[in-house]
């Protein structure tokens, strides 16, 4: 029996030791539970903060997109207005060059007529004086008229070249402007 009592005593001591350890385990687990609840609350608070920041950023992105759409529309309208103005200016410049060319041709014609009349008058007077003097005056007048006509033709040719270069530059600028407007419209439609 002594062995049985000794076994019961050992089992009792063992149960007491296990009970003490169980109390320690319960105490440790309850400490972890409190820390887990605090950690869970902190995570929820951080997720809520991240959510509010995402909402704020989303609102800002929406406002920026709206502002960009307004700027694109304004820029597109301005580019169209500039294109129209450039087109009108191009037409006006062509008309002005045409009018200047017509006026210059009239002036040249009028001066040529005056030169012919003057030459004829001089020739008639010279014919009265002598035949030799007539040939000399007529030759000199013809040379002057030829020189004037050459200068006039040279000026007209130069003016025509300048007008063509200007017209070419305006055409290229208009095409470039049209391409920019089309690209902006395509971006606006795709955006």
C-alpha cells in the first residue's frame, strides 16, 4: 500500500504542478488575447485611414481630369479660332498681293504709254530737225524703255517669288495647325 500511496502522492503533486502550469498558460493566453484585440483595432484604424486617403486621392484625380477636360476643350476651341484667323489672313494677303500686282501692272502700263507718247513726240520733233537726230533719239528712248521694262519685269518676278514662298509657308503652317487640331480632337475623343 505504501507504493500505492506514494503513487497517489506523486500523481497529486503532478496534478498540482500541471494546474499551476495551466494557470500560467491561461494567464499568458489571456495577455495575448488583449494584445491581439489591440492589434486588431489598430489594423482596422489603419485600414480606415488608408481608405479615407484613397477616397481623397480619387476625388483629386477626378477634379484634375475634369480640369484637364476643360483645358482641352478651351485649347481646341482656341486652336480652331486661330486656324480660322490664319485662313482669313491668308486670303486677305493673297487679295492684297493680287491688288498690288494689278496696280503695279497698271502703273507699268501707264508709264510705258507715257514713254511711248514722249518718244513719239520727241521723234516727231527730231524728224522735223533731221533724220539722223531722229534715229539717235529713237534709239535712246527705245533703250530707256527696254531698261525700264526689264527692271519692271525683274521686280514683278521677285514679287511673284516672294508671294509664292509666303504662300508656301502659310500652306505648311495651316497644314501643321490642322494636324494639331485633329490630334487634340482624337485625344479628347479617346480620353
